[in-house]
């Protein structure tokens, strides 16, 4: 036998031998139902592009079943189901369904999902511009964005002014049920991001204290240093007849306080929320209310549970890119 053929034979035997090594079995077969109350065309897109990894039903092609590809596919599926499993849709409250759709569509718009390495091989998972538009239209259709009446707008303006002037800075705000104190001065922190949650008709501003801002400047954000604190304010959106969107009623402010040791039981963060302009502590009658926060922040566990990507100054980006 010529040497080259020998090599091919050896490789082939090796490849066949490899097939005896299989990744651990995961459930592929449980049929995933369509998402309740979601239009057919949106279900069809999610099914063809996302369900393979993000539901109990996977549709493996023959080339996905060959070792070593199957190890990669199995680990993707396990990881993907861990962060988002559409088969659990019916068990989620409406607000979580809407926020999941919103977050999922953002991942598509940013090009992160479906995983590019997967879409390259599985052309049916790739999304067309038309399909992306269908997803966007759906997200907009579930947004409760209605024109507000004049008195609502005036009332919100009054409230906003008193927030700016510090009148909402109550002298005696009650502690959160887990003992966390309110931070009256967060309005003076740096705003590090804003988000427009069209899925539930709110807008948010996220502030960071000095330690958080310094960590951003020094590019030391994963994990965040002890002492970093984020505040997120949530306002209702209101729409004027000319289509302008502005902040309406003040709904809540919530905090994440980093202290790896003190808060080791809650992923290294202290969690607290105060609701309404009377700043009522949230969670009093909910046992371990922090679990609610943690559960929803789990998709970003690998970013130390923080959603907001820090914005960098152009000068910093140049330095990072030059490395
Ligand atoms: C090949 C498997 C695969 C496919 C197909 C896929 N995903 Fe993912 N997805 C993953 C994996 C793995 C993760 C976790 C790791 C990560 O965030 O990169 C993930 C994470 C996510 C997250 C959480 C992201 C984060 O940063 O926390 C969302 C939301 C998501 N996917 C949405 C989608 C949507 C919507 C689709 C369909 C358009 C889709 N995915 C298709 C594998 C997949
Ligand atoms: C329904 C899902 C959900 C729940 C429940 C939730 N969060 Fe968040 N949280 C988010 C999302 C999404 C963001 C990103 C900013 C945005 O879009 O509003 C965020 C951002 C934040 C931020 C700004 C820092 C960051 O991660 O970007 C703080 C602070 C915060 N949440 C605190 C809390 C606290 C405290 C609770 C529980 C009382 C809580 N969250 C519960 C989804 C959730």
C-alpha cells in the first residue's frame, strides 16, 4: 500500500473509532409547543432559527451527530437552554415573556444570535431582513405606547421637576426588607446608559457610583470591584400627539451593590428596589425577593450579572483596540 493511502486508512479508522466517544445524552425529543399568544409567523421564525438550541426539541442534522461535532453541539445546547429555554414559556408571567422577546430580538439585531458559527453551517437558521422586520414589528406591537392626555403630561412634568430638584429625596426612606439602605444621592452619580423598553412602555436611566465609573475607566468590570453600585431609575414613557416620547410617571429606582463577601448568598450583589414617588421598599411580602432579581439577571451571569455594557470613551477604545 502506498504511504498516502495508509495514512488515509489510519485516519479513517481513527475517525470511526472516535464515533464510540459520545457526549452525555441530552433530551432531544420533547416536542416544543408554539409560544402561546405569539403570532404564527413569529413562532415559525423562532422555531427555525432558535429552537434547535433554546428549546426541549432539537433538530440535529446528520453532520451534527458525528464526533467531534456532536460535543460542540451538545455543549451549545446545554448552555443555550441554561440561559433561555422557550419550552418554559407558559410558566413565565406575561412581563417575563415580553422582556424575553425584547431581549431575544435585541440579540438578533446585534447579530449575536443565532450563533454565527451555527448559522454558517445551518443556512435555514439564518434570518432574512424580512424575518428580522417581522420580529421588530411584533416587538413594537406588544409595546403599550399610547398618546397621553394633557393632564397626564402636566402631572409627569411636575413630578420630573421635583425629582430633578431633589424633592423626591425623602429624608426617611425605609430600608429594603433585606436591610439595604436607600442611596439618596444617586441622582448625582454618572449616568452610564439609558434604555428604551418598548416592550413594556418604560424608559430607564442607569447610574454608576464613583467606584463603578472608575472600574469602567480602568476596564476592570468583570468582576466588578467591591463597592461598585448601580442605580436604575424607571419612568413610564409618554407619547405626545406629535410622536415625541418623554419620561412620564416615576415608577421605581433599584440598586445593585457589589460586595463579594457580604452578599455571597446573592451572587455577590445586594439587590434592592423602591417603588413610586413615595419610595416604598419592594419585596416585603415576597420571601427572598432577591431571587426574582437574580433569576432575570442570570442570562448575564458571565458578565457578573450586569446587563448594561459600559460605554467607553473613544480614547479608551483606541487604547483597548491597540492592545
Ligand atoms: C447553535 C445554538 C444556538 C442557536 C441556534 C441560537 N442560540 Fe441563542 N445562545 C446559544 C448559546 C450557547 C448561548 C449562551 C452563550 C452566549 O450568550 O453566547 C445563547 C444565548 C442566548 C441569549 C442570552 C444572551 C446573553 O448574552 O445572555 C439569548 C437572548 C439568545 N441566545 C437568543 C437567541 C435567539 C433569539 C435565537 C434565534 C434567532 C438563538 N438564540 C439561536 C446558542 C444558540
Ligand atoms: C424581568 C427581568 C428582570 C427582573 C425581575 C429584574 N431585572 Fe434588573 N434588569 C433587567 C434588565 C433587562 C436590565 C438592563 C437594563 C434595562 O433594559 O432596563 C436590568 C438592569 C438592572 C440594573 C442596572 C445594572 C444592569 O444590570 O444593567 C439594576 C441596578 C437592576 N437591574 C436591579 C434589579 C433589582 C434590584 C431587581 C429585583 C428587585 C431586578 N433588577 C429585577 C431585568 C430584570
